[in-house]
C-alpha cells in the first residue's frame, strides 16, 4: 500500500521533469546547430568535424543513455524477482531494495541529464556570438 502512495507523486514528478528535459533538449539542439554552422562558416570549413563542446555533449548524452538502459534492466530484474518470489519475504525484500535504489538512481540520472543539458546550452550560447 505504501508503494502505491509513493508511485503517484513519483510518476507526476517524472512527467514534469520530462517536459523540462524535452525543452532543454530542443534548445540544446538548436543552439549547437547554430554554433556549429557559425563556426564552420567563420572558419571556412562548412563540412568540418564537430567542435569540442558538441562532441562532449554527444558523449555525455550517450553515456547517460547507456546508464539509463542499465537502470531499466535493474527495474526489470527487481520486477522479475518480485513476481517470481512465490511469497518468500527474503526475495520480496531484495526486490524492494533494488527498486528503491533504482528510483534513487533514476533521480540522479535525470538530474545529471538536466544539469548537463543546461551547461551545454549555456556553453553553446556563450560560444555563439552574432556576427555584425
């Protein structure tokens, strides 16, 4: 019963955080595309390799995606343990512990994703200056 009381606020929080993440992601994509095209035009290399902040942003996003996949596997494993426990308290307790730590990990991953997107958008806006 306690789990159901916690699940509703957590689900609402994820919906709210999801809207922030999509906003940051759209801003970051636009800012990085603008920065990359401006630098390419200014340097004379339109088809040049991506600049360092863009490359770092892509690597961070890739790593966070990989960590998110691992987290999803933990959720599935905990659910599998719980469903196959057969009423054994030891297995149910282990599954609950895994779920609790997975939720904490999810908050950490989401917050690090939001922070990294904010930082990369700020970096892109700093490095992109309008040409007069």
